[in-house]
C-alpha cells in the first residue's frame, strides 16, 4: 500500500497483486497435462499399429490371390 500526501490531503492507492495458483494446484495441473498427453500418444500409436496390421494383411491377401491366379493359368 502506498500513501502520498499533497496539500494536507491524504491519497491512498492500492495496487492489487496478481494471485498465482498454489504450488500443489500447479503441480496437479502439470501432472494432468502429461497424463492427457501420454494417453493421446498411446491412442495414436495403437491406432497406427492396428492400421499397419490391417494393411499388411490386405497386401498378403492380394499377393496370395495373385499367386493363385498365376498358377491356375
């Protein structure tokens, strides 16, 4: 709090300080951020492997179909 005196009048000014989150709350927010990021990464990697296995099986089926039709002729 600052006090200034001019011409026998008293002027009191107060500047409100910004309030930051308590340390425990900030730590919880940081942990939540990394947990959510980890879950997103796991889901993305898992979906990639599911897609890759499906594409691999599709190529194998196509190769087997081509080799079967080539041996028939």
